[in-house]
C-alpha cells in the first residue's frame, strides 16, 4: 500500500513553496498492508484532515518525550471503510463506513489499523469529508464543556474563536446555554462568527478590545478560559478576567512562551494550567466516553461538521500543508489517500462497489504476508510502516 512518511522535521518552519515538501521532507513509500490484532480493524482510509497537532508532530515539538523515530506516517483521525477485523470485537464493522481516531497515528496512508472501539459508524448520508474530523475537535469541545460543568461555569473564553474548533464550540455551547467569549484577530472573522449567532466576539486588532473584553468578563462573571495561542495573549486574557480566574492552555500557535504579570498570581489568585485532551480523557469513565461517541455520531452532520476548504491527494502534500499553514481558520484541509476520483466515487451507489472491491483487495493482501515479504526482500524495496506515537483518544 501507499503511505506518506515524514523523513525530516520542519525545524525551520513550513515553506510556502509547495515543491519543497516531497523528497526534502516527505516520501511516498510502498509498505505492507498491516494486519489487525484481535482488538483492531483495518480501515481503507478515504479522508484524513491536517490538524494543528499534526503540524506540531511534523516540527518534532508535539510531546517531545514520545517523539517517534523518523521516518513515520503522520495523521491521527479520518474516515473510511472497514475492510477486515482481527477478532470478534470488530467483526460487525466489516464493510461499514466509519469515522475513526487512530492511536498509532498512521492515517496518511491508504490503510490504517484502528482499535475497533475507536470507530464510529456513519450513515450513508454523511460524507467522508464531513466524517473526517470525528474526534480531535468534537472531543475537545466536549472536554471544554465538561470542564465548565465540573467547575460550575456558565461561560468561557476561547482564544481561537474563528478556528474550526472555535466555530464548533460556539454551535455546541448554544445548545447547552453556555456563553462563549470568542477572541479573534481579523474583521472578517468577526463577521463569520456573527453569522453563527455568536454574541461575544473580540478582535485583538482593535484598539480598545481589552477594556471591552474586561467589562464583558465581569458582566458574565467569566472565570474560565481556553487558550490555543500562548505568547502575550495568555497574559492579556488572564489579566482582564475577574479574580480567581484560570486560563487553560491547550495550544501554542504563536510559538512563544506565555507571558503573565506576576501580580495576577499573587494578588488576584489567578492561575494558568495546561489542558491536553489525551490526559483529560483518562479521567473520564468508559461509560462517559461511550456516551460521547454516541453524541458525536449524532452531531457529525450538523453541530460537529467542519467546513472543508480543499481535498488533496497524498502526492499533493506540499500544496496541502502550505495552504493550511497560511490560513488555518479558512476551513479544513483533507487528504484523500485513495486518490480523488476513487474516493469521490465511494460516496454514492457506485462507491458501494468500490468499497467491496477495496475490501477484497485488502483481504487478499493480508492473506499472503509471507509471499509479499519474500518478494519485497528480494527486490530490496521493503520499508517498515513507522508510527507517530500515542494519540489514543478513546480508552480501551
């Protein structure tokens, strides 16, 4: 099968020139189709998004303590069709269209191994595009809202207000009667959020945003914030929130350290904490996580739907990443590992035949691993399918 593998970290940032990516940073390798264990299923990947966490992984800065060795295949979630199961746990999923999250993070490839419990069945009406972001953003939203519930909060600040996650958070909180104070950077982002029905939007490019932000936080008694930016913005937000406020930092888009006035800690009893979805999920019960899965599945076509900007093949990785990094709030960028024509046909009646064809093809390949290994060894072309580390959003 075909897999996109990172061979060099982007330590100097992401080039704007799309032609610099393949060969310099990525290679497209032919690797063996992996064989699922008793708790896993093999998914033919139709779509997979680029997320901010993926960019951190490409730079080598995402959880450096568990940084995978190069080369490795990135990608944490996606949508596709289950083509085989390694055991009883996933047999009922075979042939089903699913959204999934992959703990081994090897999704930017034609096939991926996924724990059966990490798959969410999707309806024929839900496109692979819409289902491609089933876990990272929706589960982060649920994590934020449950954190608010646990602390008795009726409002929250979010500093990536115009991001896909930010828009999702606004839509979901409208159904839960939680006020979201969205912080954005540009005028057009303000208009986008107004169109979603957002009530409280602050543009950091406006001169008096801090004073108005402070007044709104005081009016709503908002003492909880989630920050994806870091840098100076963390301190600006915390400083203008009421006494006893907490900012939970879950990203570092500015790539700068958080700057906080010491007086806020000393005299205002304010705090800065981290929020990492991987660790947060470990504090939730299996019953709660199952309920989250059911809720996500029901809301994927509506509240948890992301706008899609572009879909690219694996060979177009340079265009995909450069487009995403230049406008991260402009809609999701997706990969189509099967190729655009094949993946698009997989959405309709003709696609059902393709799903069956893909299932038979994958089963045929996994039935004869010894022969494939011997042939590849003789040709000297076999390469291992490396993984990108622990991204296990659903506990087994």
